C-alpha cells in the first residue's frame, strides 16, 4: 500500500538519506520510493499491518515531525 508521509524538519540530502535508511532498516515492510525535501514528503510502500505509532516514533527520533499520512 502506497502512502504519502508529510514530514517537517528535513532540510538537506543528508536528512533525506538518513530518513530513507532508518525507515527501511528499522521498520520491516517499509520501502521508501521517493523523498522530496522541497515539498516535505516521503512516498513509501508499506504493508497494511505496519504500526503507525511506531512509524511516527521512528520519524520523531530523527527530529522530524510526521504531520499527516495520505493514502495513495
């Protein structure tokens, strides 16, 4: 299932790469498809049973803020 994660706090390619690595390594079943620094989002493909609370915690541990999740 593809979702668009609206994320505040990313400011450089290092941020995007760190987010990509962390999401794919720390949450089994998440694959990052695209990250846009300019538009402040990440498109991910994730299994239906992914815990959204865990997803939010992982993002906030990186000092980013998950603003919203949009189903695509």
